[in-house]
């Protein structure tokens, strides 16, 4: 009986271990390569890979592309022995570029766990890209500084709370007067530096540009899945200029010096209390919180929508969406593809993986494997979740996944720098945007 019992227990253990391996890392001799899109969380992914190795014995190598080099890095690596098993696309445009390398994920476990399956990148009814986080961006402000302004006896506005700011006209009056009172507020400028160094200008040529382009497509009933998006008239160019000029003229830095400014410097200015506002997304909390000498309190960091003067913007919320879609390399071996799926399942379903996702990567997860208690604890993520649940405003979707190419965005950013430095007129910028959109769209 003892021998029989021992044999049965040994068999059960083998079955259990085999089942566990089939879910999380079935072949320890297979290496998974992951090309990460976000430099700001590269160190966290290093820890993720170590934890996965410790639990399963499977090696995950994480490579990280520098800002604005993901497409070129991916292109360089796909044809080599270091081709990523897991990579990402930014939406339909990205899928069009890399469709030959995107595995059909329709029957994958990860897709089955996706809350809103309409978010996936699909083609002919099949799934090729799965969103792995939801994000939001807007104007981040330090409530401690804005409250200090509202308490001034000699301020030239009658605003008493940020809750009153719900359009560009009000935002402009507030910012202009705060800038005039910057010494009393102990800041160098209202806004952090408008980073316009090449490769560091994505907050403007992508995120800010999303708002006028969203409204143009929306108000003209453009079918986003059609070739109608290949033409952009930049109808709301003046609205882009409204907010961009407000950033330039009320910041910590002379516009002529912005060609050398990077995002990290802007976030450091905000973290150190040198400014009151900065345009960025919920991912910025890790940067802010990680700055030595950070003065921003968790309960005092808030979001405001990016107002530009477009009619009806009082009901506009944050820009909420994603450009982060996971793909598995269809050119990889079957063993590598399976190992990639195993790793992704572990990351988004296991207790260890979910802890990384929620508390270290600070992702707002789109999967049903996360409970209400398993949401990021950082204040900006909480703000995005709160704004997404509001019924009195409409979130702005991320239409920049439809931008024709990185070349278009780079040229737009370069034109913005020339404008900021006084070397181009705004008409020149508008011409660059419309002509480059058409030229790059023609290549699709």
C-alpha cells in the first residue's frame, strides 16, 4: 500500500508539474526575446525576466529601443539571430507594416482574457495584436502650487479652484496670470520645458497632435478604417497653435533653447517643483517619483484635459487609449512561439506577474484576470481610471495610431522646433503637416 501510494503521489506530482510547465514555460531550453517599447520601464522588465527565470527556468531576454527608434530597431533585428519573439505594434498602421511577422492570436489564452475584444488589432476576423495596457494623458498639475495661486490676494483672475477650468479661454487666463506671479509661487514657469530635441518631441508631434486630428476625423465623419484617413487638412491647426504657444510662452525655458531639451529634464522640473504643469501621461509617475528631491505629493498630483479652444470642449476628458499591442513573431519556431505565449500568460495571469504589472510596471490592465483590488496604486493611474468612469465628459481616443509614419512625426516635430526658434512661420508648419501626411500616406 505504501509503495502504491508513493507511486500515485509521484505520478500526481509529475502531472502537476507538467501542467504547470505547459502554462508557464514548457521548454527551458527555449529563449524568449522581447523588444520593449518603453525605455522608462526597462529596468522593471529586467526584474520581470529574472522572476520568470526563477519560477520556470525559462530565459527571457529584454531588449529596449530608444525613444522614437522602435520601428527602425525592430526592422534591424527581425532578420537577425536576435529577432524578437515578442514585439509590439501601435495599431492598424503598425500591423500593415509588420503583418508578415504577426502570428494569428485568435485562439490564444491572452486574447480570451481581454475584456474589450474590440480593442484588438484584427484583419479578416483574425487577431494579430492584443492590447496589454490602457493609458491616459493630459496636463498634469501640482495642486499644491495651483492652490497657492488661488490663495493670492492680488491675482488677476477670480478662479478659486482647478474645477473651474474647463476650456482653453479659462486655462489661458489662469496660466498667463500664474506666469506673471511665478516669483510669488516659487516657480520658474507654469509649464515644464517643451522638449523639442529630435527623438524627444513625441509629446507634441504625436500626443498633442492627436487632439486636432481626432476632431477633424470625428466632425467630418471620416471612416477610420478607410483610405479617407490618407488626407489631412489640419482644420484645427489654430487650436494646436493655441495650446502650443501657451506652453512655449509660459514655461521654464526660452523657446529658442528648446532644441536641446529632453523629456527627462521636463519631468525633473515638475518633480522638483520648478513648474506647476506638464503635458504627459500616467506613465510619468515613475519618473516623477524617482527624481531625487521630488517635492510632488501623491495626493496633490492631478490631471486636466488638454484644452485647445475647440467648440464643445467643456465636455472633453483625457486622451485615453493605447498604442501598445503585443504580437508574437510568426517566423519564430513553434517552440519559441509557444514559449512566448507562456511568458505572456504568466505575466498577466500569475500572482507574481500581475504584481509586476500593477505595482511596478504601473499598467492599467485590459484583462479580466485582474480584480478591482489589482489596479495600479500610483496617483496618475488612479486619475486615469477616475476620468474614464466619468459620465459628464467624453474621453478622446488615440487616433495617432493612424498617423502614416514615424517620418511624418519626425518632420512635424522638426517644423515645430523651427517655429519655436522663430525660423518658420505657423503657415510653414501647417504646410509641412498636410504635405507630409499626404506623401507618407501615399506609401501605405
